[in-house]
């Protein structure tokens, strides 16, 4: 069985879909077989995948894409895990019932958090849900502004929550949105950039946490 990595965060605008897409491609580029599963009714991950297919050609993306909803997400994720090294799942915000099956099926739940007090407060219910399901979690500081004093304070507060947190913080960079609009990732549109290095370091951390 492959590993299931679920992105969950009840607070909207955390960057779940962008991070899920980037992690999937990073894992793929590391030589793994990867499937992506979109559980969010908004379908943003699906939109990204369709753009990827349009630019690269059907069957040339390197990824397998599926959708599911509700309790079907757990079944679909586990089915995909039988044939792939990793399954990356994107869940909707503000929905316990839609996210719970994907969290329950996960080997690791990645929880993106923007470094602001409001985002930190809104993250607690997600972490409580993950803990209730008995699943391992990894907090990722996302959209961090490197020189902002608030960022440093919030990064420390996030890492003091008592849950594992990634050592790398993902910066607030236009390159991420630009690459997503092309159905790509920063590793492909801006190789060698700071953004690409951050994702590669994050993917390495996920590998350690998911396979340990």
C-alpha cells in the first residue's frame, strides 16, 4: 500500500490546493508514482490538472487524477494507494463531514497555516479533528513574509501548538500562483528558484514523516 497524504484546513485561503499540487509533482519528480484526489466541491485541484493536461497532453502529466465526495473519499484514496506510492488528497475548508473520511484514511495530514493570529485560531479545530482520528499531522507555515516581525512571532506560536511542524516555511511568492495558472509548479516554471527549493525541502520533510 502506498501512503496517503491529506491536506486539511478549515480556514479558507490557506493555500491547500497549491501545496497539494506542488507536493504531488515534487514526489513525482523524486521517482514515485503519484495519484491526486480532489474532495473539494470547488474542484480547484481538478481545474489545475485539466490545465496541466491541456499543456502537456492527456496521459503525459505523470499523475493520476480522481474525484470523490463524502465517505467515498476514504474508499477512493485507499483504492488509489494500492497502485501508487503516494496519494495526495485536497479537502474542502469549513466542512468537518467532507474532510473527516480523507483525514481518517490518511497516513499523514498536512495542515497549511498562514502566519496570522486569525489563521492560528482557526487551525485549532482542524488539529483537534486530526488528533481525534488518531492520524499524524504536520503543520506547514505557508505564505510567510520573510522580514515581517509578525511572521517570526506566529511561526513560533504555531510550532508551540504541540503538533509537529515543518522546519521549512513556504514564502508568499507570486511564482506559486503563476505556475498553478499554467497547470504547472514552480519546480517546472522556475527551477532553481527559492520557491522551488522551499517545496523540495517541504517534500523531503513529508517523506520523512509519512514513511517513518
